[in-house]
């Protein structure tokens, strides 16, 4: 089936979800959606292209992904392409050595998100970016984040938060940044994207346990009060 494309926009981030086969009939629409998205964004903002529901990627699809990466690079937009591991080589081939696009391999489809609960990295290895997702009995999500949230990892955080919000099964999504050692503007945008998207659906997104450096980054960007609210599960 020729690809269908849906779009979600919030807080300086655009997410394009591609389902089906990105073949010749689908490439004009895809190129148009990418162009419109990039025109909406400014330098250093995020475009996430979710390809986890692709059913096929012929050469025409590889080519148009490469063109999308080039367009992002020309406009200074940060581009993340999220794929299933099996599709990683083809997508990486399409993007080539473009430095504006980062390809992320992720097993979970949007309708079957990964709920794997692994142990965090050793205390002395916080630089290794790591996400741990937990879901309560009533469906609320708690996301534990470890390591550095920067331009190389913000896309993965944004994607996980986007999925958690768009499933519409949680009343609240809590982001625990107690294990985060660094947060830059790309990470702040990922958090704001989730907050804005959630607010439109009546879902609360809150940040808890930010360390000193993370709190400083949130205050400098003027979003500390917006994102940090009392954690309903703690008294600190």
C-alpha cells in the first residue's frame, strides 16, 4: 500500500509519521510535507520522521529521504529518522553522510510501544544516554532518563514522549530527570513538544527531580515553572 503521512506539530517540533510503502506515487506528497514542515521550523528546531510503520522502502524512497536530509541541512533544522532495525541500512544509505540527519533504530511500532524495563547504567557511566519506561496500573507513564540530553539524543527522548502522549491512555506522563547530567536546548524543545501536545489532549506532562545543572538549563530557557510541578508520587 502506498504510504500515508500524518503530521503532528507542537512547540518547535514537527513529527511526520509514514505508514505503508514509500514508493514513487508517495514521494511527491512526502517531499511536500517535509518542505512545509521545514518552512514552519527555524534553525535548531526538530523534525522527526517516524518510519517504523514502513512496509517497504524502494530506491525512490531512499532518494527522497536523502533529499529531506539535505533540505533540513540547508535550513539548519535538526532531523531525526526513526526506523526499525531491519530498515536501518536502507535509510542510512539514503541519507548518506549528511550531518543534519540522525537515524535512530527503534523496535517499537507506534501501536506496540516497547515497555522493556531494564536497569539503569552504572553510577559512573551516566554519560550513556538511557531511557527506562514504567507504566502504572491505571496507565500513567513514568519515564526515567539517564545521561546527557543533547542534539544527538533529544530526538529519541522526543519520540518516546510523543508516543506516550499520542496513545491517549495515560492521564499523566512523569519525566524523571534525576539521572540526567546535561540538558541543552534540543532537550528542552523535546520536553516542550510533549507538554504542548499533551495539554491539547488533557494530559499532564511534568518533570521531576532535575539536578542542579538541569534546573539551571530549565530556568535559563524560562520553562522551569511550566515543566516542573509537584510529583504526585513523592513528597519531596
